[in-house]
C-alpha cells in the first residue's frame, strides 16, 4: 500500500497521466486552468529542483502564504513529495499569530502571493533569522531566484529526496483559540492516512470530483479536498475563495459530486436558497452531486434538516482535527443510518471514551475522546511538554467531551476547557447552542461561562442574527428557557454582527468572555 505523497503523485502520473486532478475556475485574478496528473508530477518535480537549488535540504521547512489555487496546491503537495516539510500559514490569523508561526516553524523559504507580500515583509523584518521570500504570481508562478537565462537549474534528484512513511511531511498550526497556536507535525503516512480516511468514509472513487471552498492552509481543505482526491484518483475544483453566489454554479458547471463545508457556510447557503436559479431536487445539472459533508465545527441537527429540505442532497456530519490529519469519524453514506447530531463512527482509526485518568468508559457514558491510528500527529513541534500531555497509554487526548451510544455512534458534547460549571452542575455549552440555532433569526450562536460570586459560573451567550431577521434578547432568553430550562438558560444574551471564528469557521468560544467584558 502506498504511504507517501511522492508515491501517489508518481503512481497517478503513471496510471492516469491525462486525467484531470485540479481545476481552478477563472476569476478577476487569473484565467481558469486544468492540471492533469502528469502536469502535477511536472509541477512537483519542478518545485523539487528549485528547492534543491535554493539549498533547502531534505526535512527542512518550507512555508507558504497563498490563497487557494494551482500554486497553493502545487506547493502543498510538491514540498512534501520532495521530502521537505510544508508549513501553510493562515492568511487570516492576525499578525501576532502569524509572527509566532513564522518565528517558530524554522522555515528559511516562504512563498507568498502578491496581496500578502507587504504583510509578510513586515513579519520577516521582525524575525531573528534570514528568510528568503519568493513571490508567486497566479499566472507565471513563483519568481524563482535561482534559474539561469536558459531556465536551467542544474540540481540532481537523489534517493535522499525520496520520502519514507515516517518522514515529517506537514507542520500545521492549531487555531490558537486559547493562546499562541501549537505546531502539529504530521508524517507522510499520517497525511496519506488522512486522505484515505476520507476516501473510505465517503466511498470516493476516481469518478468523484470535489468542490474545495475551504483554505488549503486549514486541515479540512488540505486533507479532505486535496489529499483525498489524490489518494482516490479523483479530482478537485478549487476557486480562490468561497462565494455564496457561485457555489451551486461551480457544482453545476464542473459537475462536482461532493463538497466539504462548515456550518457557517451551510447557514450562508441556506439564507440564499430561495434566491437561487436552480430547481433543487429536479435540476439536471445537479443530479451528479451526491453529498456534502460538514466538519470543523458542530452542526446543529436543525441546520442539517434545513439543508436537506432546501437542497435535496444528504449532509454527512463528520469529525476531524488538525492533530489527526483531519477525518477520524463520519456518519455512513446513504442508505445506511445517519444520526443527526452525531459525528458518526470511527473511520480508519480507533476512538474510545475515557475518564480523566485514561480509563476507557462504557457506552452511554460521557468522557474525553481518545484517538489511536496512523493518522495521529508525531509531536507538537519544539514542545515536548505539550506532546507528553497529549498522550495517555498510547492514545491521543483530543480535549473533546463526548459519548458513544449503544450502536457505536459518537456524539460530541463539548470541550473540557469550555465546560460551564454552575452551582456544581456541569453544563455543556453546545446544549444551549443547539436550542438557539432552532430560532429562525439566529445565524451564529455560542454559550459560555463567566465567573459569578453566587454560582461559581453563570451562563451567557452571544449571537449573530441572519440578515433581514429581528428578535429581542427577552424573546431569545424565553426561547432558551423553554428548551433547556431556567438553570441552563443564559442570564444575558449579547448581540454581534458576527462572532469570532478560526480559519475553519469554528466559533472561538473561549474568546467570548473577553469580547463581552470589552463592551461592558
């Protein structure tokens, strides 16, 4: 079984060289392009030649700060395929976190899109080491500094450039919701396992074509809609950014069969469903679209139901983490049983529920999710303490609280660090979130705890409303009380235009207390 990015790139180029792997739709920045598997190998080999010419040796770090497209995909796969370690930089993380990633990752070369060049230059100037910056043009590609006038490079590919399954492949930083992000090191085998888990969980074949609207600098975009099509021999359509107006047009025009999105995007698409030109359920150009999948943040059961009623296509709820190369659990594909509110059953790895001491718990008992498999991270980069704390008896501790039902389906109830303890009672914020999301006016919602002199903690919530919808705080508080009872209902609800989110669209719940305090 193939276990490295290089092995898959070479295999696909040999077996199906003319099959299309990547399509980038035309936009205001570039013309539309197609990349075959043969073209992917050529791009990967070119990247390897230039990295060697730049003096970037095997297992050295190479970063990029680029929007989705031909070169984001090419660099993501090409760096790993040449036995270097790729470091995607989150373009919306903010200067503090971006500076930390740049300083911490030890990359001596960073590829950057023109729109981010000024910002990156500022970050590089603050760094205490020399960093080579290579600008990547959408049409012309990287402005390589090492090619001579004839375009020759003169470097030689050797066995030292061929990765093994245990080599480091990807250094990806967590969202940093509780401080500076940690860097998760994923091996070649872990990256391939991450793609294979998606393929197995959704029965992907070479006939499938993904629509990727999530950034490649996030584990969802990287593993689910890049690694999985490579492993399955399928293809991916990758616009520069998500567009609510063009989403279904892309699906129809490029005959996409599936897509990975997040709850925030799902809500945006639902808000626009009545204005679409497509006759969902009867539209011939959408008949090939067999499912969408949701990950990276909890999907309320009511929203899943709304999606399937509006678009007549299954929504598959899944679970994935940066530290596990993405997907670890998924609901089965139709016609098998899917359970709304559940992230499904383990796919390609083992998942157990344990107490605080690492002892495994029986079904129907809430505890921490533990994961074991080839897809799990090797370590947190330059952070042995965090690495040691993350494992117990060979299992990776996710920090997620959940429960397995008697059928083996997993339900996530919250995060250990997000649990609200009011008057000695443990309250899972997601229980309150799910009630708020049932209100027609609510677009985003998150409950959280604040210190309280009487109860230790008190329940509060923040919401963002849908465009054109209105409701009062009193109305929402009464709505919540009818759903979860007076004890768990928020003492106060704060309204914002939008809630703080990470790159995947997950609401950063632990930032809400400071946000609320800043306006009091």
